C-alpha cells in the first residue's frame, strides 16, 4: 500500500512540474521582446526589361519587437525580406533603398503583430542590367562519314540557323555563337534529318527562343570524272620569253549523279606562278577556279617545268 501511495505522490509532483514549465514557457512566449534577427534580402517586382545581377548586401539585421510566439518563427530558418524595386529610386544602373524614403514601406511587410524598429543598413543598392534581344548564329557539331560512293554536295541546313537570345546586355555582348551537341554518323548513304539539341551556355538570366534545331543534309551518290584544263603561267616580267610543259593538266572531281551537269574546261582555271628559285625550273600549279557543285577536286600532278628562252 505504501508503494502505491508513493507512486501517487510522484505523479502529482510530475503533473505540477509540467504545469509549472508550461506556464513559464507560455508566459515567456506571451511576453514582448526586442530581438536582432538576420534576414536574407530578395528584390521583387522589377521591370520586365531589366534584370538584377548584383546587390550591395545579401542580408541585413532587423531589430523587431513582438511577443515570443510571433518571433519564434524567425528562428527555425533564416527569414527572407522582400523589397519591391517598384518603390525604389532608379539611379543610373541601380535601384536605391534608403532609410529616409523606404523605411515606412518596409515596415508594412510585417503587419500589426511584429513591429520593425530598425534596419542595420542606411542604404541598399540593387544593380540591374538592361534586357536586350540578340540573334546568335549556331555552330553545329555533326560529323558524317559516308559509305563509299556517297557524298554531300550541298552544305548542311539548320532550321533555324540562329537563335534569338534575350538577357542582360553585358552578357550578350560577349556571346558570339551557340553550339549544338556532338553527333557522329557512320556509313551514310541517304539523306539525314533529325533534331539537334542546343547547348545553352552556363550563364544565368538568359532566355532562348529555341532549345533544339532541325538538321538537314542531302546525300547523293556520286561519280568521278576527269577533265583536261589549260595551264595559265603567271610571269613577273613581260619581256621574258619562256616555254612550259605540260600545257594542260588533268583535273579529277566528284559530281552528284542526281544533279549531273555537263562540265567543260572553262568551268575550271589552273594557274602557275613562275618561281625563279625553284630547282630544275619546276613550279607548282594550283586550281584557282572550280564549279560550286563538284567536290574533291584535285590535280593529277601539280608540276610545271618552265624554260626561259634566250
């Protein structure tokens, strides 16, 4: 019986202790306090043609007056204070918050339950840049290896071939081109058409009109042709007499079977500049003109012997 009596007294003691603690906590939470609390700063409501890229302070210390219940929420995580830039003065390239002109508006963020007494900073600057749009060309990173007898005779087509990028003027001034993902094709014998993903640069506050492009490449079967073309000698002295050999050189080239066009010697031009220092009077010939619809154009030899006549 004595055991149960002692147990009953212990329960009563614990109950009174919990009541005392609860009363003390409630009393403290109900009391009013002045506390310094650090707030992160977040600008909001900025114009659509401007972007905030930096600010003079990332956080400020606010002195708040409120009861314990209303202050407790600020201790669980670092609170945020939003500042509307619509109400700030715009000076050159920044918005200015200052105690004299903006403190009253900032107090309204806290309502009637919490009173803002002071802010640690007299002024806060939010630096902005103007939003502009710029058309940026795209550089494709596509490698194509063809099956024997096939080739492309037209350049690849990107749709679109450029992307409109909107962002801070300072960032866009340094952006010269955009690149795509790297893609490799092997043993190709037909046209290529696929979506190519754009690699966005690792820069903040940029908006892209497109995130992918259509890549088109026409692939044709080709035939190899040979044609003889006269050689033009470029000599630096009009009074000198000379002879040269050979008078013609053979040019080999690839041309599409689908778009086969009759090619003649006038479509090509071979030039050779006389080099007096070359051994054995051998000078090098080069192709200086060729049609746009042929590929892999080459000479069977580029050696021209020029003989100066007395």
